[in-house]
């Protein structure tokens, strides 16, 4: 089953951050299939109700990326 991931950036930060590459590598190394979308426009990110950036949304649940950036923690939510 493919995991839907959205990366939420603040509007001042460009998309194409190393976060996407990091998640893709961890997923590939562990046989996980992911679909990743990066969002940075205020109207797109505010829908998720967070003011912590960067954040990731995994299958609709919001996580503060700063707390889930390690491989072990990312795998636990993928």
C-alpha cells in the first residue's frame, strides 16, 4: 500500500528541500512505497492546522519533522 506524504514548508522556504530526498531514500531502503507532495503556499499548509514548519503529513496525520527526522522515527510512521 502506498503511503501518502505531504511535506509542509513555510512560504519563505523553497520546495525541493532535502526532506523529500531523505524520505524517499528511507522508504526505498525499506521497501516502502510513497507518494510525496511538497506544499509551501499558506492556503495549502494552513488546512492541516499546524504552525510548525517543516511538518510532514502521513496519510492525513500531521507530524513535526524536527521530531521525526531520523530513519527509525520516520519508519515508525510510514
